[in-house]
C-alpha cells in the first residue's frame, strides 16, 4: 500500500503548484504524475511516486551510502559495525 | 532500473548478512513496521537467512489490514446506493466487512471502481456530473497528502459531486500502542520508510527516548532491509537507543514540508479505531470543519448496523506481532486469498497473504 516507485521526470507542465504535473518514466513506462508535493522538482531528477503523486525527490549523494558502508567493510578486515 | 536493481545485489546482501552475524551475540527481537517490508522479507526469505538469535516480528503497517470493520461497513453502505460511483484502491475491495465486501456490492450491481490515485476519482467525477463520486481514503502518512491534494483540487475546480470517506491512520501512535502493551517483545523497530519520506522522523525521537528502543528508518529493497537490521543490531549490542536513517536517499529528518502543509491544511488529528488493535487516541486524520462538505460520512445519511467480525481470525494478534500467520488454525485451509477471513489475508502486504504466497508449502 505504501509502495512508492522511483521514476525520472522527463517534462513538467502547468504553472499552478497544486495542479502541476510531470511526465515521469519508470524504466521506460511513462505516466503523468502530480508534482503538487514537490514544487522544487526539476526535469532530469528522480522522484518517488505513490498513488499518482511524487512524494519526494531522491537524493543521489545519499543513495550511495548503502554501498559506501559496504566498501568500508570490504576494506577493513576488522569491520567496526559503526554508522553507515 | 536505477534506484532499484542495485539494492537487490546478492553479493552485497551476503556481505551485510556476514556483518549481521558478526555483530550478533545475543537474542534480539525486531519489528518491521511496514507491510511492504514484511512482503519483501518473506519473499526474499530474509528472516531465514538471519542468525537464529534474531527474530523478526511483522508489524501493523498495512493500511488495508488495519481499516476498522465499521469503516468497511460504511463503505459498503455508501457503495450500495443508487447514483453512487464508489472508488477505492484495489486491495480494499475484498476485505470482509460485517456482512459483505465491496466486490460483492459490485457483483450485486453497485458501481464500485478500482483506482490507482484519488485524482482518478476526480476525473470520474468530472465525467459523471449527475453521479456522486466517493473515494475511500485509506492509507498512512504516505497516502495522506494525495488525499488532501485531491480535496484541494476538487475545491479549486469546483467539483461538487466528489466526497472522501476518510480512513487515514498515523503510524507513531500505533507503534506506541504496541510498546505500551505488557506482552510487547519488540526491542527495536525498522520504521516505515515511505511514511517518513512524507513526515520525517522527528516524532520517533521521542518514542526512542521514552521507551529506550532503537528505531531505524528503513527502505524496502533487500539491501535496505539488511542494512536496517544491521544498524539496529549494532545499536542493540551497544545498548544504544537512537533514531537512525538507513533510507536517506528518500527520507530527511524534517520530511517533505510541502506535503505536510497540504495534509494539515485539509486534515486534523482524530481518534481512530484500528482493526485488531482497537481505538487508538490521536491516530487518524479527519477532514477539518472547513472541508466538511467533502466528508462522505456527513454527506450520506448512514445507518450504523452491528459490527461483526470472524471470531476465528487472529489477525489482531498477527498485526501486533504476537502470533505468526502459520499459528492461525484457519491459515491456508478455511482462510485463503481466494476466500479470506481476515484483512491480513487479502492485502498483498498482509502477513497472512505473504506467508500464503511464499511459505505455504513449508508451513502446511
Ligand atoms: S490466516 Fe486468515 S483467519 Fe487466520 S489470522 Fe490470517 S487472515 Fe485471520
């Protein structure tokens, strides 16, 4: 139910914040999505989409943290288990 | 697909599992709050890959499963009326009410439609000006802004034949209800990532402090869940109880402020009964007075009948993490997804449905 899927904004239409929409690509399948909750979103950015609405933009820098933590584990033979 | 495939990498999952094993020295019980996480855990068999010392309990985080029978009865009553088009997310159609479910209403000639977004029901309202369109507004904080924005759009576009049957619920009060229960075995929480995408996790800081329990905001892919468990175990082993954010690509501490502004413009916090958990104070969202014209419960004169639930179903205990679905005597025999006795068997995110789909052969 709280499923939300990441997609990339291809274009944005409408000047009114409440009814502004974007064409969002989910691995090639394109849907029209409301951008009312992410007025700052830009073309080319990834958003998380739930029930027809983008609920947030995804942060590319933060996305790597899961792997950064893994790389740290790989590098040290005695991993610390601290923080990601 | 970007942001999905890389979080399903099996070598990376192995590495996280090794780290979890290395860290775990004692028995720990962790609850994943969200049904989406339960589904992923059972589907990928994550609970079975973990060290025996770690027990995962499945939480109440499936909005379909916790919607109270009286609300389903109201939905059934409205949907049965002439001149109404009743719109709902698909999962809700087969959840049993006291007498019947929404799909039965449809079979009996009611106009019940499955929609993907509350905005679809606005479109239906514009296309059918002589009908009353009602949207069944179920969901958690994740879905609340979509409901609120639909109401605001209806107001802006002067759509007068649209109302909402509000059934939105809030997660932190339910987590607290579980923690307050004397029988509670939960020592750490994986908090629901997409709920926090919208509302952030400041509220969890109070819970973590008050109940001295680590809470890790966690995503939905296998690697997210493994990392979330790893972070929770690391805290438990050190005796820490902090709120940490595994899902930082989608969640910030403050959450989406625009979405919160829209939610609280339209809704206010109300008490709400939960299926299986009873009434929880300040755990739901209802329409504010100035949007009362959009409230289907006011709009239709509803007769409240007697609420009846299947007495054999133990979904209340399943939702609190006190019983596993396979401990229910009806599981897989008298209760199946084709013929569900409880909501946790209907929704794909309900624990009973997940066990039925992925575990039936082993558990029967
Ligand atoms: S298996 Fe069916 S009857 Fe048993 S708890 Fe789950 S939903 Fe209820």
